[in-house]
């Protein structure tokens, strides 16, 4: 546990997380420039850790912060927004006590060592969101989703989706097939050898099929990919060392990089959830997959944001202190593998630029996508000191990269490409910006084909939204 340190010599992003974010109720957003496109109708949801401190104590890792959801509703009457903490059991208990009570990924429960076992890890509900017909789910790695009201973000409570029994967890990185409406996801059950639980849901989110597979030890499985008729998992060579955990070390610090183990690859049939093949590849680490598809020759193409090692975990651990010093570069990388054997045939670096929080247009999930959007660093940035300060679009057809032009001390969230409701050939890119110069947050809307030009619209937000993780778009 860290005590808060002073703000001098810190980068501008540190001010965004220096104090817990302030909620606001439904508010009409002022247009700062441009106009809202007539065909942009629906809701942007963003999730992320909004409180990294309580009672003068910092959370141990960026992943431990309490989740808060921003909803920006675009209607014919303009844009309104609401921002609320997910009212998890742990959040409410710590609010009442005005101190940290629980352990989490990067911290153990305060006080006596037995608190570690008496106080389970807090569901932070801080990583991602999925909009279902009748509710929004705030997603996290290690527990059930929390259901919220789509309009007001009022928390309903934990949701088992009709199938998350016996402590099954539901990951933050679901994949939704636009054609069928099916939703795929997974969860890890810890044990001496972890269990990979795979779920298929209908379009309402209700789980209709499950399968489980044993893994070697406990690794970090944060994401997977839907690729045609397959689901692909790449298990990085990170393993949890149990002994330090038993002696009071937090999970994050007990994870070890073991490159000799290589990356384990599992290919799953999406229809039956049966294991098609399993193999091993060279070592790498990824938090995030970009997308996947089957090419004309029947080869699986999987794009990832690839790290050479696990240094990025240390970098994320430093974020709550407001000062980072560990460089961790990820690159957009394409993997070709054979579905029947899970054998990797080629691995190629697509771009020599930092690539994180990658997305493709929702309609292209699981099939070839001409464009990938991602967060990056502007050229010349010391990546050990900064948070991502650029967004870009890569065009696989022309092999060109287009970047948004941001002035200094601007920090964008993950960028989402959204279809125009009136013109099928038009799409917009939405991002939430923290402006470290004015200590304020804004919603920016770009023409997706003119990402390097001025946004078509900028909207002001009532309070600062700290840099977060993932979001989603729910079309009207």
C-alpha cells in the first residue's frame, strides 16, 4: 500500500487521477465546437477506475480502482450525460467505513494477515461494459457482472446471466457477433491448475451453453478472439507463484514471467464450444486482441497488441502514484495459425508503433476488417512517463496510418468507430478526452475518414473523467 505523494514534477495526466472522480446526474452537454452529426444516435458508455484512493491510502494497482460508468446519450434534442460509480458491495462497504477494507489484484486487505482470507477480493466492476436490451453490464475480470439501468446508470446488483453459478467469473472482454447476436465470453476459475470456462449467450445476455478446460497453472487470460467459426485463446507465459500469496503478497506481485513455457494456444469451435486444437508458440504477452478471421485458404488470422514481456504490469502498478518509470511497448502484430493444429505458421509485426486498446467496427468483429483503431503515443513521447496520448487508424488495404492531431497534455480514451444511422458509408470515431491544460474532460467526435482533421464536434463534460479502459456503443 502506498501513501499519497505530492504532485510536483508529475505529468499532466496525474491530475486526472489525483482525487476520486465526481459523479454527476443527467446533464445537458454544451457544444464547444462544431455540431453533433444528425446520424449519430445512441449511447456511448465508458468504464474505468475512477477512485484510486480512500482514507489517504492509494490502491495498489491501476486495476484496483472502483469502477464508474459514463453514459453519453445522443438524441434529436442533443447530448446528455450521466456519470456514476457502480454501487458494488465492496464500494458501498468502503464508502460507509471511509477506508479500504478489501484486497484486490495489486493489494492485500489492510490490517492483519488473516484479513486476506476473511475479506474476499473486491469486485471493482471497472473494466468494460456491454449494453443488452434491458440492462447495461459493468464487467470485471474476477467476478459476476453488475447490472445497471441503461439510462440512469442506477445499479441493480450482481447478475448471474442465468448460468454463472458456483462462483463462475465473467470476463470483461466479451465478443458479440453482429450477424447472429450471439455473445461469447469466458471466466477463469483459480486452482492449482486454472480452469478456463467458456460461455455462449443469446442476444439478451442469457448464457445458453458452457464448457470448461484445464490450463497449466494460473496465468493471466484477459481477452480472446472470435475468428469466423472459432474462438482463439493465447495463454501467455505468466504464472502465479502460490507461496508468496500464502505469505501475504498480492496477486500482481506474485505473477512471474516464464518465457520458457511459451504461449499456449487453444482453438475452440464456436458452435459446440469443443476444443479443436491446442499447441504452443514462442513467448509473448498480450492484454488485448484486435480481431480475428478465417482467410480464403482456411488459415486463422489473429491480430494482437503484443508485448515482448510482462513489464507492462509494473507500469500499470505505478499509475496510481501519478508517476510511472517503466517503459512497456506493445506493437500491432499479426499471427497466422492453422485451426486444426493450433500451430502458428507466421508472426509479423504490422506496425512499429505502440498499440493498445485496439478496436474494430462492431460489425466486423470475427471477420476481416479493413480498419483497426487504437491508442498510441505521439512520436517523441517518453513512454515510461506518459499515458497514451494519441489515437490512430490503420488501413490494412492501403497499409497507411492516420493519427489524430492532439496538442500537448491531451489524453484520449479508447476510440470507438460508430456507424451513422442515416448513411451506411459514414462512420464516426468517439473518444473521451482528458485535457491536462484546463483540467477538464470532453467528448470528441471525428469523421472516421478524417481522423487527422479537427473533430466535427466537441462536447464539454461537467467533471473530469479519469483515463479508463473500455467502452461500448449502443445504437438507438
